[in-house]
């Protein structure tokens, strides 16, 4: 197998360099190019204008770990087995076929910086090397008795830069999932967002020039803690924001509220608290936007811009107070609908089709086959996603609908199952059988539940049938005699992942 560009067929175009930028917990509408007038993202707007913005991009398992499994393996929850947030599952054993590993096997130099969120923490998942900063590493801290350089490369750098041997990224007093915000207390250059960018640019300067590269820039922000540099905090703290969406159905879930809990995913928060969180969140995103400008400048400076493709995504969104919900894991738009921007160098743009918005449904499982397609690398049989090339070139739909699911607790202990079609979203709660139906064209923030309306009965039945087709045969018994059955015990995720690992090993 060739490991250098000069080993390709005579006359063949050199393989493009690939940069995958993944940010954590950025919702679909937190960009100017998405119509958001209350946040400034000029670099992302430019990336979207010169490339493709996928207006219907989703994370079908919208929390960190399952979403990143989809990103790295090109599979969905029905295949990868991660339908909830569960730590400490051996990633290399469960998922031997990965995006960086496949590219590496075909001659790419692969390098990751930032958040991996895998177990063991130092598993490289196919990368040649990784510089790690997973955020607060709240699961690992007890094992290491606090912040540890053994599980975090940012930490020793921070201590060396400050001269403080006890410096910690928890010094701000903000929790890793707390709906509390404050400005960054140290110099801007010491912020983890800046560190991921700086380390990425150092790699560009010392890469192997005889090989194409795959660079994974994985930013922990805008996930909490919401701690942008002070000037960005000031900027967004002074802005007037519109009232957040509040569905007429919210009170139906009132028994599950946890008012007063700073990490609560479903709670009423005061206007001042909510606006502080939004200021910290938007400030964190604009700070990321500046790093995207630095990325494009670094590529130009090193003569790489004309042969490097950039894909920008988020692992999932942030409810940010919509319907009194915060964080993620639910099916609603703020949580599951994500940014997905594709910038192509000129020669690939000619092959793939025009720049502009793309309305077809895409999902995180499509990232791996898309980047492999760009690289001219065969897609492994285990991949269930699809390259977005057809959607860009002629608007061909990649799928007629998307099925998603996630274990949730903030609205009751259920598996929250959902179907997304061209216009509607159908949601089913496996615990009590509650159904919701939203018209995303007329009601993009899901304030009006149509499930109980007689005129929508046919649409409801159509979507229910699509979900039945997806869930039929599942070991939980969600479907019996063609009908959805609520109250079934949820499957063992560990067993599902073990089966996936066995199947993957057999395929290899």
C-alpha cells in the first residue's frame, strides 16, 4: 500500500490535505450565516459563503461520546451501539475501524489536538499522535486524584506558562456542566481554545512534507464552562437578546424540573442567569471564530490553502434555555441540529459542484465517508454513512429520513426516539408512549405540538410507521404486532457494544 504521494499513478492529482474541526456543543443557529443577528462569526460566515453550508445537519445521538463514535466510525446508533452517555468503554477494542486509522493506512499523516473523549484516555484511535485536552475530564479526575498531566497535555503546558505548579483548569470555580458563566481569568493566550489552535499550527509547521495530512482540531468549547476572554464576555453581556422559545407543551413535563440545580438540564432559571449563560456561550463561539480565521491564515502562509479541504462540525448542540431545557441529549432542534460547513480547494470544488447551501439531511456518520471520498480512499464496509458529494453536486438526497435516539433523564427515564423527515419531526418517549409532532417549516423551534390534532393524524401515523420499521426486532421489544409498545426495559448498552466489537473484528 502506498504511503507517499509520489507512489500514486503517474499524472494523478496529489491527495488533498484534510482538516476536520469539531467543536463541542455548538447549536445550528449560533452563526451569522444561519440568520443569527445576535452573534458575530465572520470567519465561519466566510467559510459558509465560499463553501457549502448544510442547513439540515444532525447528530442522531446528541451527547459527546456517542456523537464522537459516529464521527470517528462513520456509523449510526443502530450500528455503533452507543445510544446514551456511558464512559469507560474500551474504544480501540470496540471500534477498530476509524477515520484517522483508515487515512493513516492509506498514507496520510494523522494528528489530533484537543478533545477525544475515549477510553482509555490515551488511546490514539488511529492517529499517529494526539495532544489531549478533554476539558474537565470529570470521570478521570478521581482516578488521578485531581488534574493530571497523565491524561491531559494542556495542563503541564499551562503550569509551565504560568509558573504555578498547582494551576488547574478548575480554578475559575465553574463546573464542567454548570449553567454558570464568568470571563476567563488568565491571559487570552492561555485559554484552552487558543491552545488547541496553537498546537495545531505547530503541527502544520513540522509535518512530513512528503505525505498528505489529516488534522483533527477538536475544541472543548463552547461546552461549559462558559468562560470566554473578558472582552468577549463584556461584549455579549451588554447585548439585548430576544426571548427564548417556550413550547406550549413544556408544562406537561413539570414534574421533572430541577429548579435551583446549577447543572440541571430542565429547570427554570432567572433571566439574569440565563442571559449570563448566553453571553458566555456566544462569547466562546466568537473566540472559536477567531481561531478559524487563524487557521485559514496559517494554511495560506504555508502554501497549503490551495490543496486543503476543511470540514467544520459540532458533536451536538446546546438547548440554551429553549423550553427551559439546557445542555443536550434531547431530540429537539437546539440539541440535535448542528453546524456542518464544507470548504473545498479549487480543484475539488470543480469536481464536487458549486458552493452554496445544501438542504438535504446529513448526519455525523457522513463525515468519515465524505473525507475518505475527498482523499480517494476506499470506504470500509463497516461504514453506514454516505459521502455528501451527491448532495453538493446535484442536490441528490442522501436519505429520505433520519432516525435518532438517546437515553434521557431530564424529561423522565426514557429512550427518546425520533424521526426527522423533509418537513416534520416525530418524537416518541419509550417510557410512557408520549408522542410529539412538529412542523419544522412553520415552527422551527418546536413550540407547537401537533400530535393531538385530528388534521395531523395521517402525518403522525406515517412517522410512527417509520419508527416502527426502525425499531422492529430490537431486543427491548419496542415493537409488537406492528405497534410501538411503551414501558419496555431498555437494552444493555454494554452488550450492544460488545456485539459491535465482535462483528467489527469478524469483518477485519
